[in-house]
C-alpha cells in the first residue's frame, strides 16, 4: 500500500470516528430525560447503611427503554418542597431542562416540619393557598419568606411547563400506619393538596397515597411490616420495588401522557 493511500485511509477512519462520536453526542442531547425529584421515600441511600433502605425513584429506570429516554433520580433525603428549592437543586435541573423532558415529583413527608427550627427549618405552610410568613432561618442565618406546600408545588409545575417539559405530581407514599386493618391516608392533607395542585396547574397526577395504601391493605400489616426495617416511613428494597411498580402502573394509567411511550412493552 503506498504512503498516500495509507494516509487517506487513516484520515477517513479518523473523520468517520469523529462524525460518529458527534452524532452520538447530538442524539444523547436530543433524547428526553425523566427527572425525579422528592425526599427520602423517593431516594434513600440506595441500599447503603445497616437498614438497607431504598426509595422508589431508584428502581423505576428498568421499566423504561433507556436507549430512548434518560432517567435521573435527583431526589434526596430530608428535603421538603421548600428546601429542595432552597438548596439550589431545582435550579440546577431547570438549567438542563428542555422541551420534551419530564419531571415527576413527590413531596410532603417533610413539609409538616417546623418552619424555623434550629435542626432543619424545612417546613411549609399547610394548604395550597397564597399565604406566606417571613421568618428568620437559623440554618441560613437569613430572613426568608415561607409559602404553602401548594405554592412550592405550583412553582415546580409552572417552571417545568415553561421549559416545555411535562410535569407529573405524585401524592406522598403512605407510612406504615395500620388501624383496624386500614392504612392511614393523607386525603385531608398532603394527598388532597397534591391533587388540588395538579388540577389547578394542569399537571398529571398519580395518587400514590391511596394506590399504595390499598395494596398494603391487601397484603396485611404483618407482610407490610417486613418492608419497614427501621421506622414507619422508609422502605427496604422489597418495599421500594413494590412502590416503584405502583408508580409505573400510575404512569400507565395516564393514557394520553407521552411518558407512556417510553415504557418497555
């Protein structure tokens, strides 16, 4: 093989490699992303620690065709609808969010905490109205205006939709609280307010509080107790897997939601 031909072949291979790499990068950038946001019931150590606790958001990716959609679980333990924003976590997602993406959100477990305690200062005002209260935040050492749970949830939905993304609100998963064979619900609090926010903003809604509660009641308290090794809120792998399957059933029930097309058949 002469020198010129050899150089030509090497250049051709190089150009082909560069073109293929660029095409892959462009394809990856165009591929939609499902962002998951929430608290420790959505992501909780992913099995680390002595209690092997998991959240459902860490287990739903296998239900999707990840060659067609990326699944990113940005949930983190200890956060409320308020502090997930205050930490800058929502802003970082917004900076990446693009038309065709999806945001599925579940908050509420930590929103009932005090507004200005010295431990975490993560609570929100109960309800979905426009009430607000100015406080001194002992964590940030700054004045802060705190709003209702519904106000923060509307912020997520409206800002996601402004970016061309699809927003899905989930009511909080129920805790392991049985009484007379029935699981306590949040139908008069965060479950209700999550539904109201979805209705007023035009977001999709998955009623995890009731769907999972009904499944727990079918299984019975003894079986459900095995899902909660440390407390009445945080599940082990088996409990998180069950919750993830119910989330997927909820998505399947959103008949006209585009997210359905990315689920494995």
